[in-house]
């Protein structure tokens, strides 16, 4: 079985400070990892993915994520947060032997204060 | 560029009523999915359709049925709604073909907010 844990329900940061949203995963074999963002009353929007290769993945809106196989983690980061980054963030994993199903974490609410 | 379109956006039902949630995508994607989103639980997969003509159960299929009408459309039906089915329902689709779609992101609609009294 595959699963994702997002250990923090909420993350609060000041605008201009670094932002980190944590994610750990469990899957058989090598994973496909994704980050999505959800704004109020909207669907999820894709931010970035890790498939293979460089452990540091760059995505939309200045976000990046670092894949760490030994720690089974895929933390989302942004060097300088904006108020407009305030949203709900989801980490998701798919195992290579499970092409069709994506497992999501419970989500982390990010609040960036001005 | 519509992407994934869900109808209706909001609905209130009484216990025992039936309803079909509609989803259509215009990206020529093979795979489509239905999720429910509940506070603190992330998204849980209800049913999915890997390709036109096939459907399979996800994590929480009880109380639901689906129909993959054609490549574009994938509907979710509640035959006898229960208060526990109050949720936000999302449809998603993803591209690629056969078993090679694992690295493709899913594209989501804006959801149907369903309340069952």
C-alpha cells in the first residue's frame, strides 16, 4: 500500500521568509511524487513532480521540492513567500506498479502574513 | 481552454434522493477519476476509469456508481444519498496511454459541493 504523511496541519510564515511544507511517503519501489495547491473554492492545481533524476525539482510560482530517498521525504520549499501563496497544499505519491492511483496527504494550510 | 468541467457546482439533497454528478474533459485524456474531499482527510479516490470502457473501485466506492460514457465524460451517481456523503467531489483526468501515464499530473475540476440533509 502507498501512503503520504503531511505532519503539519498548518504552516504560518511572514512574507519574504522561506516557506517549507513537509511530506513523507511510503511506497513499494521507486515513487512518482507530486505537489498540488488548492485555493478556496477551486480544484487542485499541479505545482511540480519528481519522476527521476535530479533530486531538486523546480516548479510553478517559484516553488521547488527536494526528493530524499533515504528519508522518504519530498518537502516543498519557496525561498521567499508571498501573501498570495496562502493556500492548501497537498503532497501525493504514485508507485511505479500502480499507474492509475494517486494517494494524497491530508493537506497543509499555509498562511503568509504581510 | 475549459480543462475539466463539473456540474453542478452546488447541490442540496435530502436523505434517500438520487443524483448524478457530471464531469467532462476536453484534453483528450484517457484516464478519469472521482475523489471526495473531507476536512483533514485529503482526497480519497472513489472510482476511476483507466481508459474508455473500463471502471474500477478506489478507496471509498460504497454508495456510489460510475459511468464512463465516452472518452470525454465520466459521471458519478449516488443512488440513495446519505448524510455521510456530504462532501466536496472532484473529478480529475490525466493523459498518457496504457500503463505509461504514471508520470503525468492529474488535472482537476473545480468541484461539486454536495450537502445531504
